[in-house]
C-alpha cells in the first residue's frame, strides 16, 4: 500500500513540474508560420519610428521565454519576441506594436522557471 501511495505521489509531483506559462515548442511550429513571423512588422513601445496606418486591432498578446530546467538555454528577449511573433501570426496579425519586455529571475510560484523573459504587445493588421 505504501509503495502504491509513493508511486502516486511521485507521479503527481512529476506531472506538475512543467512551466506554468505558455511556451511554444519552436520545433513544432509550421514552416509557413515561422516564415510569416520572421517578416512581421514590430514596433517597441519606445520606438520613435512612425508606424504604418492600422486597419484593425486584434488584441493584447503575451509570450514567454522560460529556462525551466537547469540545462535549458537561458531565457532571452529574442526567444520571447519570436514566441510573440508566432502568436501574432496565428491570430491573423501582420504586425505587433507597443512591445515591452519584463525579465524575471527565479519565480517558482508564478512561472515555474529558473528565469523568464515576458514579451507583451498589441497584435494589429496594418493597411
């Protein structure tokens, strides 16, 4: 009985050990989505460059880069931005405006990552 209980507890612990934030496995993303994401127009919040005229606001997006396991690569703004662009393409956008980044250290209760970078922005369709 104790063995069964121990196995059940171990199974529960191992099944809840993943990141608590939505992180896209980039190796599973379709090639056409990656191609569109690489061409997506982006504008950071502090960017003085004028934006093209906006036809439609799709909505706010948030994406994360997460170093979950000790041997995972470090969380980075580049990875968080790539994830944000993929989410934007999947939502039908051709641009993301007002992009901001938030870097966090160890946050086991919120994200379950050793370190994380959050990218946020507004998905839009430019004319």
